[in-house]
C-alpha cells in the first residue's frame, strides 16, 4: 500500500516512509492511495477478536511493507498491560439497552490520544530501519494540552 499527500505535491511513498516523514514535504497529510474494502463477513469476524488481534488484522492491510510479525510486535508493545489498565484496551461498555460507549481513556495518560501515540513510536523505530536511515529520532513537543504528554509517554522506553 502506498500513501500520497493530501496536497498532491509528492510521489507516492511506502507506509514506512510516510511514518518516518510524518508530514509530506508539501505540507500535506499522508493518506492511503486507496481504502481497503472489508466485506461484511470480515467486519463481522472482527467483533469476536480482542483489541490487539483486531488492530493487527486492520493494520496489516494498510502497512503492507511491514511483516505480520513486525505488526504483532508493535501492537503487543504498544498495548501491553503495563500501559493500559483495562485488559480490553478500549472496552465497549453498555450503559443501557440502547446505548453503549467506547472507552478510550485507559492508557497511560488517560487521553484518547494514547490509542495512536502508544503505537507510533514502535512503527517509527521500524520505519527508520526499513528505510535504512541512521538519523537520530528527535521528538519535540510543545503543547498546553494532553497531546504532548501522550506523545512523550508513547516514546518513553522505546
């Protein structure tokens, strides 16, 4: 799977290249060239999987230059029990017969951003190796909100 800039000023790049670059050189965001289409049977099969298995199933469709084992390793490292207090990672809690909610606050900073920022460092580390880049990774965070804390927590001990 290849990724293009939302501004159109860049040739397509692999997922590892997009992850390593973060933002396209033209200032655009990276988006897949095409969306993966899941059949109704595939979607229904995801319901029975735990969060980690569901994540691997979906991520392997979008990160085709990562091996299955690499994706499993990244998912397991990102969503480990020492980082997420609930073993379900993002449990769906039924409030009543008609209302259920998805809880996205069980990560290390109690922010929904932990869902993405816990796995990004693991994929970034592999992306640097895949692209044979020996540059040092520097994460600069300046924020007044929870994004910076979630980003720093994600890169801790990686």
